[in-house]
């Protein structure tokens, strides 16, 4: 399971401890959680906050919030999505798809 970009280190440590996960880096540099299948399934339901990078427009973020079970909140680090790991992952992928389409990549 991919470690979401923007996930705070303290939240990563909590997930590792709570769900007995390990971290590894793939050959192409992606950082992943690894563990027993049931532990990974439970980890997808863990509630986290993920800081969004610059780039998505307000309407793109609103579309993701409306489509998925996540909330948008403001932090000192910028806008964050709040919800389960699985829902945030889906929302982030949705935002990336919208941005890719907008930028015609």
C-alpha cells in the first residue's frame, strides 16, 4: 500500500505501530507500507490528515470533497484532506486525474 504524499511522519509512525506495518521503497522510489493483508485492510480505514500540495484549484478540491467521504480543513501547512486513508487516497487520485486532464498531459 502506497504511503500518501503529505501524510505527517507522526501519522505514519502511528499506523506502523497500530497495524504492525513495515515501510519499504520500491525500485522506482515509491515508499510503501507492507504487512499482512488483514492489517493493510484495517489500515485503509485509519483516519488521517493529508496536506495537499500547491496546484489543485478550489473547484477541483470541492469536487473531490463532494465525491468522496473526506473533509477539507485548513492548517498551518496549507489545506488538508481529513478522512480515512482509503477515501483520501481515492480523493487524491481523483484530483490528480482532474489536474492531468486540465493540463492536458
